């Protein structure tokens, strides 16, 4: 998540100020307000948005259009679906690193807005569209019901991002499942290939977790390293599945199931930390009361 420095203010140009010859030769970007200059963190955020758009592109050209035109190729469909999911995973890497870079090097005044807009594309629109296409190409799926589930996912991400901008949470936790994690969990539910009704219920359940008050720890330190390792492993499993490596499908389904388990288990770490902090505070209070 991009961090915005509140002390960063827009530079203004005073009309009528004298401009000497040396100033006339300066690049026009020097007169650009600081609030509109992109930082390194903002560039990573734009990479996030680009990955989200490309995920929609691969889902459309490699999965939906071949299905509608009757020119489906099982291998190409797998490659395109895997490419779309890999791009969402890559978007989550950009989202992870833009926050780290922003904390180290600072971001522009546009950082927070860019981050929310990019997350909406990559973790709202892209997974919701993936669900819609699944509803159109799956044999046992109901297209209209799938579209409703996709809308639920999209609105959950919109509400999740809006609440994040308005609500201040304790240091180190998110309220509700983070949208990148939620998007990857929704996609994992689809890739598991469960019957329609369990898949639909799981998708709605993930959407509820994103707007719930369940606390999730922020990916920092060892948790960030673990998350990055999990993303890289998921990409490798997707590649194995796409190229029909021996046992690739079983490994992918195992990883998808593990993603769902993590979505349910990770909040327990935040809860355990809060319980431990409460106990420590009580212990300190009792010690302070002793004569």
C-alpha cells in the first residue's frame, strides 16, 4: 500500500516572475507541481494496474472468445487462464513492493489515490471478470448467477478500498481480508473446479471476508518474505499446470485449497497477537499495583 507524505505540498509558480536565460533552458518538468510528479513507488503502482488490465485481456482473448467462436483449444485455454492468474499474482508483487518503496523513499501526493485505483483494476475488476467468464464457459455453471457473484466480488473490493481510506486501524493490521489476497482466493476457488453451488458459496464467502471486521496482519518483515515466496511458488505451479506437467493439476488444486485454508487461518495470528498484547497489558497493570 503506497504511503503518502502529508508534508509533501504542490509547488506553485508565481505569475510575473522574472525568468533569466538559464531558467528558460531548463526542462519543462521543473515547473511541474510536486503533487503530479511520479515517484518510484508510483511507477510500481502503475505496473500493478497494467498487470490487472492484461489479466482481463488474456481472459478475454484466450478463454472467452475461443469459447464463443467454437475454436477452443484446451492447451491455449490453459495457457491463457494461467497467464491471467500469473498477472494477478504479479500485480500483488507490485502492490507489496510499492508500499515498501514508498516507506523508504517516500511517494508523491498521488500515491494513495493511484494505489486504490490500481487495486480496483487488478484485485476488483480482474477477478470479478474471471468469475464471469467461468460462468460462461463452465458446463455446470449458471451465467446470470455467476455474473451476480462477480458483482458481489467487485463491490466488496470497492467497499474494502473505500473503507481503508477512511478508517484508521491499529498499527500492523488490516480490517477485512486485503484485496490482493481476496482476489487470489477468489481465483483459487474457481480453479479448484468444485461443483457450481460450493464454488458460488465460497466466492461470496471471500467477498464477505473482504468487507468484514476480521483482522489480517499487514505483510511486513518475515510475513512479507513468506508471502513473496508463496506467490513465486504459485506461479511455478500455474506454469506446471499450463504445460500439463506430470502431477501439475494435482499440485495446482492443492495450492488452491491451501490458499483457501490460509484465508481462514491467517486472521488467527492477528487474534493471537491481540490476546497476547492484552495479557501483557494486564500483567503490567498488576505489577504496577503491587507495593
